[in-house]
C-alpha cells in the first residue's frame, strides 16, 4: 500500500528573532512556526503522526517532502486584478455582495444593482481589497439559477464597481456567467465547484488568464448538508484540492493564479468545519493562497444557541482570527468594517512582534 507524508505546521511563535534555524516562515507571510506534524497518509486517511521540530527537519525529507516543504514555506505571488495588484504576503479581506433574493445571510437586501454596487463601494472604502459578487445562492438546499438570470444579476453590479476602480471577483460556477462577468470588469473567478460544475469553466479561466479560487465541496447545494461523511476530513479535503489544482494546471491555468478554499459549510458537519479550521495550516502545502469563507456560517449558530445569521458577527470574527493565526491570506466576509478592524489589530500585534528590540 502506497503511503505519503503531509506536513502540518504547528508550534507557532510570535517572532523569529533569536531562533535562527529553529523556526520557518509560513507561505512567505507574517507567521512563523517551530514544529511540524508529519502525517503519514494511506488510502486517503492518516495512519500515523509524528511531531518534529523545524530544526534539522530537512534530514527527514524525500523528494516529495522536499517539494511540499518548499510549497509550505515559499512566497505567494501577488494577484494581478486588472490595474490592481493584491499582495498575498499579508492577509486581506474580500467583501461579499450577494445579488440574489435567497442567499442565506444577505439575499434580497439590495433593491437594485445600483444599491448592490453602492454597498460594494462602501465595503471597498472600509478596507476590503476585493469585492466578490454572486448571483446564485449556494446555501444548503438552494436550487440552481438559470445562467441568463444569474448573469443579469451580476453584470450591472460588476460594471459599476469595476468602473470605480474596485477589484472585483465573480462568485459563479457557470462558464457563460464567468465570461459575462469578466467582460464587465471582474478579474477573479471564485468557483464553489472548483471548476467541476461546467465543463467549459476551466477553459474560460485559462483563456482569460485571471486568478481562480478552487473551493472544496461535497455534493450539490440542494443535498450537500443532508448527511456529509468523511473518514478523515482534513486529509480528504487536502487531497481533493490537490487533484483540482493538477486539473486546473493541465487546463492551462498557472499555479501562481490558483487559490484554494476548504469550503467551510459546503458538505460538512459542525465537527468537520471545526477540524478544518484547526488544521488549516496544512493547506499551505498545496503552494497556493488560502481563502476562508466562514462568515455567518451555520457552525457559528450551532455553537451559540442557534443564533440567526445576522447575529453571528462575534463567531465570524473568531473564525477569521483563527484563519489569520494559521496564515490564511484572504478572509471572505459580510461584515467588512468589523473584519478589517480585527485584521488591523491582529496585524498590529504581528508587526510589534516582528520589530527587533532596540
């Protein structure tokens, strides 16, 4: 039986100063770690684990592990979104605009494309680096939307935001909507199906030469929460995303333009979501920027007396900070002002820790 070893960073430290050779930088960002959990994986599940220090770890590497280590610690290329360049050596916020009547949190709150675009502009002013515009709800139980209706919802919003100089992404799994959105000025595709829903989607992204977010999911939105099952959710999601990265590259998409999202809430139980958040640093081994979309998700309500979606700010910030502590580069959020504020305070703490004394 073939086995391999995955590397999960742990033992995070505030500062690398005074620890020469004993700590490593995570994905070229603001986080440093002193140890690694080496997970031995067979048949899609871990069968053993060993905690080892960073110091001298290279003596344990075979060729595959050496490549994984390089991916884990290497810099992430900036995203070029039209005239905007978004760096991934520091975390940022992606604001969510759902131009839909039925999204789980903010569906139906925008009376017109102009209102949705104005909300997106406000988010950009509050500090969101990217505004993510979607026209189809993918909440649990949601029904598919005809691609013409979806494009009609997102295109005027994207046109207005892009005209103002805002960096815009489109949240869609349909190739024709991607094409319409890119034509309107979107410069990033966020696909909850990781380019599996529409056979043309990978070609559209590759031809346009834009970055793409590949998100893990289990099952279609209509049924994904009926009975999600995994033997080892952390390992299975990692290996699935690894396969999708390979497929995207084979389709002509440059690895430097690929981001990954573990898909919190998309075919996962509360326990699955929490395990993914606790083990998030593992995904840096894929060599791509990490997007986390836990804002207002059902897990927060489940842990707080079934609080409604509009009362999940505290839990959203807790999960965002958990993501930042493990090096996530992009936090997707509904509550932009509060999330940006939390990120700036987190960044202030990191900057202080990374400033040499005297």
